């Protein structure tokens, strides 16, 4: 049975592969227009730009590599190339054979070229069969007020309806009530396992190195899987193909420098971008000698090289390296991600696009005491992914676009080793056994236009997850006590999970300005994060599904109404969703998740469900732009062994939330922006009684998450001022001034119940809040 | 906020190296710079009243106590009410010992009583009136023998903190069995670690079956007024070989007494003791070993 299943998997894939390779290159009387859409100023390819045939109303969007392909009948056509923030270009063409058209779009604010091109508004959001999908361009993100002036894409996506931060100032996020480990975060196809710096206050993404950010809240494309809640697809810049350029900034907490340019003009480009915080650089001036030796900083380094070998082949190398380092006289700690991806785009024909990726991703941490005496020790943990994927896009005809591919990942987990570092050490080595697993996926999906008003997107992803030796597998009794363990030899495939993940979406156009969309998806998640606190720490480890832990599964349904007003200048949408999660993981009371070989015995498995409605009004163009959203959402869990089996609110259940993001262009030099967020407080467990134990007050608690923190709200302001252009100045400068938490709301980070140390019977509640009003200033420069 | 740091410190140290306690301290450096605390009013509901039991039996020859109280509402400004007039007995598998209520809620053995390693003890309580729907409660605990401490030592770290830190270390041949320890510290023969949050409990994960030479069991921070040590002060370390259940219980109580934050630890949860019928508290039995040393001059 097992063999049969695997065979089916591969034959399905081979069928899809050979099917399109050998497909008839052209139906009679039809030809294909293909090419890349670029930014005219920098040569960067544009992701998601629209190519639209105006009379047939047939269109396609560029893929993540800027490529498009459109099959049309012979004859004359008007093609419209458009992208948000760029001037739309129309192109007349008389189609008599297959042609390649590369288009360079001018940025709207560019001073390049005096050609008068009208900027058109489009109804892309209404016609695309995409739901719960939001693309943010890096420019929009740059103007959103940021904590300490550090522009951060994850903080920006937390302002979207259905996305919540996990705690104040944190880059952890919850999508539609899910856990933060249910988001797949990829940077140029490489998984980023821990996207946070400095206890989560900053993310690993340096905005200067990025081009495009897309969040899929529900309708995750069949090409991706392995997480239940969302996909955050982050793409790095390719580098300026026209000229060498440097941009940088000096901010309140960090400085940045990005260099980019052509190595071989219009063929090979590079971008290298670095960022480092520097609070610790002032430590040497401290009076206290111990403080002078402290270290507390993080850095990021992004590198990308793109080479256009010829019209049919392009290669990309992207790398990321980031690390946080803390050190004082007692302890040192480091953690960070390393990712690398090598990609090759190949065009078999103007209709068949292939991307091959080889990807490496690593997250590791170490901590220890550097004292060198008998107490000195080192503790380290890491996980690595080695990943190969093939992704085909077959632009079959103007009504069908087929995507299919195969992905295999080899996961390595080293959950933790601790040992003394000195020869006189008092500690024996303690090592948790390493775990290995293979994760496979193959998929096939089609986007099919049926008539003028209906577009369907349907697909199937087949996944398998195999535990591979060498490894130690512990068995537990019904009370979660370990009974025995089985040791498996090298390359012993000792357990396999497999499953089907169907995806379906439709859009039905009611008229040119409105549509109804719907979606269903089934997702499966084979790895999870052992994180028991709301914000988490870098020490939290990822662990694979094993015979003890079945993969988490989710079914999500959503339905939406999209309507554009005032000739597409205002976009509105209403989306409702229902999500059912099976095998949801939570942890027993007082779980011990670190350095515990029986960690699996601390897990409890149950089910969950969430539902909600998301309203959004968005205006992308004009002097005043931005969005306002409201979301009502609930998220529940039911686990037999937690809260006496009664339903309780999931950790990130926030029923009401409002986001306001407004940006106002005062004039060519000055831009002002503001954000206001409101969210119900997180659910919490509070005491409903107490006992005196060991001369201390022991709280007796309510049901799990029966109470709620006070509501969270905050106003941020920012203004950016470009320096006047002076002919003698070679550079362009820009000041960014921001105020975080402008009306100084004391939002509770945590609420504790304490007793008076002088009289333990006097008890009271104490709230801790993190950020009061925080101004920040950043100076950005480019030349 | 400084208080929060020590909460986090204590939270971690239970099962990991004692030294790790310093880690969250650094991680929270950033937060100390930006965070503040203030009292707020939170209305809380009341749940039903439960019996609270604190009972200990060691191998010392003395009057051992079982203390009975009840839970109260969270903001109750008084000491918990004692539970009087109960019948409290200890059973060692053969003999039953009756405890006498010497003051309200305190039930004592005779002063010549002592626990014997290798025995399984049962505590039985019968209340005059039911609490939380039950009148009869019981608990069992095995008394594990302890390997005697070889010696203890003290080391002064002059460069730690603003006034230095005394580091109390113990030397012991740890047996190959899986063991759990509680360390209590006495200063000049008076119990110094009176409050449960200052107890140090550990498993033997990193020491099992080896000679632990100089494992730190306590610190005295000299910048903290009540921890100041003078040359000539007698410091005594008591090592108790406790049961696994009691070890978990102490860690859980420490966690709950110290409060929560979004970084460390899971959601708050009720602590499970070993008393039947939903009572709060624990009946623990343990063998103990003590060693003393005189604080040297620096």
C-alpha cells in the first residue's frame, strides 16, 4: 500500500511534467506573447505586474521572477502593462507569430523621461482569484511609522486585517487566530525559522534589501505547504541593473548600508546590504568596567547576485546571514539564521517556465558561561533544512495556467546539547538525540477562466513526511509517562505520514467593479515550535511529527465580496472565514520544553476552530492613501487534557481589532503618515482564590484564558522630509521622524498578582508596560 | 522591573544549570530600559473553598508538623483560616501515629518521632466538617535515602555586582540512582531560605553518578542588605533527597508565586500536589544531610 502510494505520487508528477513539455506549441491562429516586466529606472523585475489585453479582457500577472506569458489569437491587440506605483503603459501589437516583449515601467514619482503617460487605476483586486492575499510594496512599508524608526515588514503586515501581533512590540504574528509557528516565512524561497531579533522587537528583514512582500492568509498557493495559517513570501531585490547605487541610513538603534549595481551591464547584477545595531558601541565609554565588556547587538547581511545568461536562462544566488549576540561577564548567547538559495529560471518555450531551487536554511543558538571555571558550560541547538524544488508554470492558453512541481526537504534537528567547557567541569554532557526527517510535496494546480465572468483556481498538493534514522523514538503510556525507547539505525525510514491537500478558489465578476470570491484549502503541518509563552524566545525549538505527534491539519473556507468605488480609486472588501484545525498542539500545565528528552510527553493534542469577518477599505493612490480595516474574529481550542476538556480561547484570540494606516503627501518633499491600532486584550488566566504555601501566596486559578487583558490601542506618527535637491550635491538625503505611542497609552505587556513583601497577606495586581511615548529619528541617504 | 528579572531568573533555574539563571537577566536588559510597572485594579471572581495541607516528615528526630488551612478569595487581607479539630494520622505501613493539634491548624507528632528511609508513609486527614465537599483526605510519600555531603565551600566573587557575591558550593558523591534534591540554607543555625521561592531544587541530570565537586547551591549578594555575610558567620547547607513529585511541585509553586511574562513560561496553571480529593498542598518525606562552614574573611 505504501509503495503504491509513493508510485502514484511520482507518476502524477511525471505525467504533469511530460504532458506540458510535449504539448503542442501553438493552437492554430494563436500566438504567445511573453517576456519580463521591469522597473525602467533600476532594471529590477516587477512581481505581480499585470499584462492585460484590453478588448478581449484577458490578462496575466508576472510571476516572482517578473515573467509573463499570454496566449492570444493572431491580429492586432492593445496590451496594457500596469503595476501599483508605476505609470501604466499601453502597447499596440500586430500578432503574427510568438513574440517576446520586455517592458520597462516608469515609477510614478520618477523624474526620468518626459513622456506623458497616464496613470490608470485598475480593478486587479476585483478580478484576481486571490483571497486573503495582500501584497505590500516596500515603499509603502517605508512610510509607516516604526518602533524606534526601524522600518519593519512584519510590523507592517501586523496592520492588516486578520493579522495580530503576539505581544507588544513583537514580530511574532498570528494569522486568523493561528499560532505564530503556523506561518511559513520564506526569503527568496528559503524558510526563515526564527524571524526575530532582540527578543522579537525587530525582525530579520532589512527593508533596504527587499523588493516585495506578499502575505497569503488563507488561500496558500498549492506550490507551498507545510504550515496551517499563512505564507509570507519575501523577495529580495536583484540589484540595480543600470548603475551603481549606494543607499544607507543612520537610525536611533541601527545603521544600514546597501550597495547595488551591475557587474556586467544589463546582465549581471548584485546587491549587498548590511545592518547593525550599535547601542553597545557606546559601552566602552561606560564608567563601570564590567559594563564596558558587555555586548548586545545584532546584524543582518543580505547578498544577491543575478545573472541573465540569455533570454531563456537566468540564475540567482541569494544569501542571508544574521545573528544576535549578547555577552556579559556571566553569560553569553548567540542566535541567528543562515539561508542560501540558488535558483535557475529556464524557459523551455514561451509557454513553459521552470524554476529550479536548491536551498539551505539554518537556525541555531548557543549560550553558556564564559567564566572558564568549573561551572562554565555551553549549551547549543540547531536545525537545518536542505531543500530542492522544481516549479513549472505552463501557460497553456489564455484560459488555463497550469502550475506544478515537486519539493523535497531534508530536515535535521539537534534539539540541544549541554556540556561543561572546562577540564575541571562539574557537569557531565547532556545531549538530546538528533532527529532527521524528509518532507516531500508534489502539486498541480490550474487557473482556469470560464467565460467572461468566472475564474476557477483548483489544485492538489500531495505531501509525505518520513522520519529517518538514526534516531531515538520514545513511547509513552496513556498518562504521557515514557515507557521505553526504540533506537533506529542510520537511513532507517521508520515512519511515514502522507496526505492530500486540495485547494480550490473561484472569482465571479458581478460587473467591472465588483466580484464574489470563495476559497477552500486543506493544509498540513509536519513541524511545530515548542513555544509555550505568547511571545516566545529564541530558545524555543522546532520539532518534527513523529509516531507520537500526528501532523496538524487545517480546513479553511472563506467567502468574500469585493467592490471598487469611484472608478477603482477605492477598494473595499468583506471576507468571512471559518477554519477548523485538527491535531492542534498545546502543552500540559507547567510543561518543560527545553533540554527534555521526553518533551513529546509534554504535548497535548486536540482540535480548534476559528471564524471571523474582515472589512477593509483601501486607497492606494492620490495624495491621501492608506487603509482602514475592522476585524471580528474568534479562535477556540478543545483538548481533552487541558482545562478539564472544556473549550477555551486560543492564546491569540482577539475578538475585535481596528487598523488605520494613513499616508499623506504634503508636497514633493514631505510625507506624513499615521497608524492607529486597536485590539481586544489577549485572553489570560487570572486567580480566583489563593492558598498560603511555603510562606508565599499561591494563586488558585480560573479556567484557562477565562479573563482578558485590557484592550490595546496605540497611535503612531511619522513624517519624512526629503532634502532640497542642490546641483552641487551628489546625494539625496531624507529625514524620518517618528513618534511611537503618541498619546502614551500604557498598554499592559503582562499583568501579575503580587504580595507585599512586608505583609504577604496584602495582595494586588500589577501591570508591566513596555513602551511609553518613543520618538526616533533616522537619516537616509542615497547616491 | 528589577523584581521581574529575578522572577524570570528563578523560573529558569529549576531544571537547568543554576548559572542559566543569569541568562534571562541579560535578555531583559533591553526591557529594563523601556518597561515600567504600576498597580491596577482588576476585579476577580471567587471560586469554591479548598483544603490546604502542608506536611513534612524528615529523618530528623523532632516534632514534625502537618498544617491545615483553607483557600480564600484572592484579595483577602488576612492570614488563611486554620482548620481545627481534624483527626490527623501518619501510617508507615505497620504503625499508625496520631498527631496532636498544639495550636489552631497545627498538628504535631511527638518530639521523639523520625522518618525512616525506605518506608512509604501515608497521611490521613479526617475533618470535622467537609471542605470542598470532602471530609477525608490522604496522601502518600516514599522516604528516599540521601548520600551524605562531603563538605561545602564558599567562594567570593569580588567582581560580581557592585559589592561582590558569595557563592556556596557543595561537594558530594552523587549516587547512580535518579535523584531530586532540595537545598536549604541556614545562617548562624537559623533557616535563611524560609520562603519557597528561595529554595533551590534540582534533579541530577548533569551530575548523575559522578562526584559533584563544587556545584553552586546558593548565592549571597552583598549589595542586598539582608544577604550580607560577615567573616565568622556559620553557613549550613541542608540537602534533602525529595521525591520526583515533590520536586515538580516545588518548581510549579515557584513558577506560580513568581508571576508570568510573555517571554518565559507557559500560561498560569493550578499546581498539583499529592493530597487526594482536590486539596491544595503537599505531604513530603525526605532524608537529609547537613554540612557547615565558617564564612572566611575575604
